[in-house]
C-alpha cells in the first residue's frame, strides 16, 4: 500500500490505488460525489395542476407519476428519490418535472449521463437514510460518497458494454419465461396422462391380476351416498378404474370459525389459514394460533396425508387450491375456510391431489364452485360431490 493510498484511505475515501484488492485502471479518478456534481431540489406540482395530455414526464421518488405540458429541467438529467423511495434513480433523456420529493442532477461536462445513471444504481444511497419517520436522503450525505470516474471515452465504452450485456440478460429472461410456460404445459400434460391412465398402460399389461378399483371403492365406502355427478364431460378411464365422489372415498369436514370468543379459550393451537395453502404447496412462514374447545379438537386436528381444499371466493383460478398436509407442525388445526378430506387408506390423497391439480380436475372445481351471481364458492357438500378417477391402489402408487 503506497503513501498516497494510505492518506486517501485515512480520509475515508475509496481505495485510490486499489479496487477490491486490484490496482485501479490507468487514468481513473475517485473524487467525492460533491466535488463533481450538484443535487438540485425538485419543485412541487400537485396533481390538480398537471396537464395529463402533455408529453413532459413528471417524476416522483417512485418514478413517473404523471405528465405535464411544461418542464422544470432544461435538458436530460438524473432524478433521485429524496423522500419515500430514498436513493431510487431514474434516467430522463428529455426535459422533465421532478417534484419536491426528488433531487435532479445535470451531468457535468465530461461525464456521460448513462454512465452516471449506472454508477448511481450501485451506490446504495438508500443506506444513507437516517430518518425515523418518512425515509429521507440528505444531499450532504450523498456528497461524501466516492465516485469512480474513468476518462470520457472509456465511460462510453463501459455504457455500450453494459447495454450489450443487459440485452443478453433480457433475452435470457425472455427465454426462461418461455421455458417456464413450456414446463407448465408439460406438467399439465403429465398430470393429464396420469389421471387418465396413460402413464401406466404398460404397468397394467404386466400386472393383470390386481384388485379392481370397484372392489377398492366397496371396501373403503363407509356408507352409500347418493351424490349426483356434477360433470358430464369426464374423460374415459381404463376398464379397471372407476369414478368416485370424494365424499364416498374420504371424510370431508370443515374447520374452526374464527371469532373473538376464541381469544379467551385456554387451549391454543397453531392453525392453517387460506394464506398457508397454495396449489400443491404449503407456505408455513407465518402460522398463527387460535383458541379451541377440547370437544372440537378431534374434528379439526390435522393428520399427515389430509387433503386441504381452499374454500375461498373471488377469482376462479384461486378457489379450490389444494395441498397435502405433511405434518410439519404438530399438533395443528385448520379454520373453516380450509376444507379437509381424510382418506383411508391415506395414500389415496396424493393421487386425488394430482387429479385436482390437472386441467380436468380444475375444470370440475370451477363448475361446481360457480354461481349465478358470478362469485365462486365451495362448501363441504360441493367438495364431497367432486368426482375423482379411482385406479386400483397399487396402480395409484405406481402413478
């Protein structure tokens, strides 16, 4: 470490002779931000004074918040969040109107605007916020930051290289999005083949002597249910399979109704809410507790393998989300907006989960959930009426 660097480091500056343990590029300087540019205050422009038909962008600390016919700045500039979104950085390549929650900055001669923008993007000015109420950025604090300043021609080359790499990243993100969509289509194709018996055609030929699903249904059915078929356009099944109502092959039950009285119950347990159950997934980062009576425990206690169905309401793509309880929290109960299905044998639940996640299963849920008012609601009786394809148990495990 040479003497010049030591003196610079003692003043609190960036390492002028080394950057991340490497020698700095030749010709680069590292001045403090306040030595090369100035943060100018934006000016208030209430929404009722703006002219939305104008082409001049109005910037707040969160970005463009409207348009106006006149500009506050004389030329292109950077806009930096001063109040609210502290340190957020925006590039305006046309004259604009930064409002009073922002600063604006004109690049000095020899400093490329885009290079300045990219540098500001990693300066982490949000860390300079020292307010206790509304987040705020003091420009004098920002002036103390060290700024990497290469020669102007090198700034241009750096910007060109960044934009080239960013274009590659954008192309990569687009390719990943397309791949994700293809994977989702493939996933649904796999589920469709699974619940229609096409995944195990070879397995059935190799295992012709298995208990047919009709006998399995008779063995597990606790009582004869006269549940009408809610859907007529169901796919054909292999001859060894059978359609069965969920209420025939499982015990369908509701959960605890939340109310203020439960705060006084001495028995408290963690419970699942709609926010914990997603499509094929449990999100247990935040599990709350609820009070319950001892006589309620047997009905609402969760066992591993229980199938959970979101009763919910609102959009059709959110109602009827299903997941299997894995016993990660024990004991645990569930509220009334989560409908529980307990199967015997327990292993049936996983196959039924895949059915309800498939396109055909989702269509069936939406049909029984829809109402003439346009809302989507499920109930214990509606869930019990849902049909599921029932293969022989050994074939379910194979699938």
